[in-house]
C-alpha cells in the first residue's frame, strides 16, 4: 500500500548524463528510454499525484552499469538494454509493484 504522506507512489529517475570521452548513460540511448517510460506510463494511466512520476536525472554515479534508472521509494536500481526492458519495468514495477529481478543492477557496480 502506498504511503499516504508521499506525493507519488513511485518515482523513477533516468540518468541522462553526457560525459566527454568517458562512458555514460547518454551514449546508451537513455533519453529514448526515458521518453519510452514516460509514454508507456501515460498510456497505462500511471502518471500523476498518488501514482508515478518519471524524471530525468544527471549523473547517478553508477556509470559502469549504465544505462541506469532507479525507482523510489524501494531504491531499486535497474540496468536496461532496450524498449522491452523499459516496458517490463513499467508494467511489472511501476504498475504492479513487482521488481524486475533480471534487470537489477548488482550492488557493487559503481562508477
């Protein structure tokens, strides 16, 4: 059950950081993933107060696992590859509250 004091039930942040000469999420189509997540969430009626918020973020400092997104309040970090991964995060985690285990970023992956 959602926390009644929380404005959003879930909040997903996509790293869109661009680095010159270093590996970064922007090099792995992070903007397209963000846009896909937002459009899929909207199509499913998930967006808005008491529901889900999809946000852009700067560097989340887990570049080695990139591209990266994180869902709060559960603090689940995801490494994704394509639109199918984003769709699964939207339907499984954002809509149904079930973590997509196969996409979870290992806890020791940092920058």
